C-alpha cells in the first residue's frame, strides 16, 4: 500500500494541568519525511493537517511539497497518457523511500496495480461519445479467430465481472450481485452481466470497476504474501492468486489497448519488468495448453513415448526480444516434462509485446514470429497454443 497510517506520526502529549497553549507538534524532520506521502494524499487526517500547517511556516518544505505535488500531478493529467508506463512506479518508489509503507503491495500484485492505474488515467476525461465508441474484442477458439462487438463501457464491464472472480476468491462482494451466469467462466459472467442490465453499460461502470480494483489491492496487501498461493477458479481452469493477479494485469493492458485504438489514442506496453512477468506466465501455461490441444487433435501427436514427469524432453526455445525479454524452453511431449536445451528441436523469436498480443488472440499465429528455425510443426504448435491462451 502507499504508506497510509491509521494514527499520527508520534504521539501527541496532553497538556499538563495549568499549561497554556497547544501541545507541541511533530518536529521538522518528521514533517519533512511526510511530504512524499502528503503529495500522494496518503497521510492520515491528523498528519495532513500537521504537514499543511508546517508548510505555511517553512519555505524549503513548501518548495519541496510543490515539486512533489507537480510530479504526482503528471500521473493524472490527460497529457500524461503518453508518458513512460513506469513513471507511476518511479514516483511512488521515490516517495516511499522517504517513508516505507507499513502495508506494502505484494510484488506479484504490482503489475495489476500499475495497469489498472494506467487504464483509469486513460478513462478519466472520456466524454459520452468515447464511452460508447465501438470496440471489437478478439480471441481464438481452437484455431479460429473469434470476435465480439461491444463498447468502451462494455469493455470496462467485462473487466469488472472477470476481476470479480478474484474478488469472490478473496471473500469480497461479487459485482454480479444476484445475477447467476450459466457457468462461472469469464465469458459467461460477462454475457450474464451485459444481458441483466436494462440498458447497455455507460460511463457509470467506471466507478464500480475502479473501487473493486482498489479493494483487491488493499485486500491482498493486508492479508500478506502467503495469500498468493490460494486458488482462483475460472470455471474451466484455476490459477494461484499470484498468477491470477498477473493474468488480470495482462487483460487490463490488452483491453486498454483495445479502448485506446477505438478512440484513436496511443497506448504504451507495460514496463519491462511487468511485461517479462506476463510473458513468463504465458510460457508456464503453454505446456498444459499444448497437451490439451493434442487431446483434441489440434496439435501434432507425440512421436515417441510420453516423457516421465520431471524428465527432459523435446523442447522449443522461445526467445523474447526487447523489453521484458528472456528465453524459455517449452516442453512439447508432456505438460509434466522438463524443457531441455539438449533436446531442443526448434527456436522461435518474438518481440515481448508482440508475443503478449499473440497470447491475447490479437495477432494471427502464422504472422507472429520474427524469426524461426528447426521443426516447423513444433513451432506451429507452440504459436497456436499461445493464441489458444486467449479468451473473451
């Protein structure tokens, strides 16, 4: 969290009987240390009052407070949308160096925190025409591209309902309320929400989505790092909470790009650190998806015996270039096998953001690879498996 305290910094000493005047306030160095939290509106009321009283008497602190408020303001002005996606993180880290948070956001939830804040900044000044701009959601079913038309407001409603899976797992209120979807899957929950409304979603959906994202961050922060191991059911599959939060960050970014495209506004990929984590999640899921596709006749059958769990087997080396880059060895013959450089049969290279767009179903698999060599069938299987990670 952002360092909010439930009581003032230091105890106020009550006046002794017969003593005139107010009790002594916090010392200068204490108030100076609170300027970063004050600029972020993260002070307790008593702290904020003490800081603001001090700023009227101390010129150097007033100048520093102004600089910090201007820096934080960059995160909320419309023109900030083209800034480096990592700016918010840098400003927060700089402020928190002065005053470490009592309740920090777990590392595995920081991508969700950053991406929801970026999307919220994009939405802040949308007028009615932008909220009703048409958006086409895209994903893959089997080997076929699928689409669904909605609006900007409809996309936020979609994010609200699917984020609700995490909320329910944490014991929070379900945004669907009394609405009961046919199945507890992301697509069925979204369709149920859309159909239950008397009118199509409007800009009013931003408030519930925004508040729910804040509650999710607060809850995982207060419940501790061990919470990340609990399971979030998605209907057809389940993810540990730490992966579910990363999945929600990934979808938030992908749909923010959909929205930005609909209103003709540029939108940058996530920071390199968060993009790397998103690629890593997709790479870890690929072996299971490959096995499922093989069972449905959508991937090449295993040429030899199944590899024993934990043993090395045939692998494709996935090289991700640019921001968030790295290398992953994807086992082909069993979800339980271990990727092996010695058993590498193919190598495929992609840009980090492009790979994520492939996993979102926004890029046709045959067009995704920047470079490839080796077993073409294995490469095709991996690329189509990546596209199969997508869903509405």
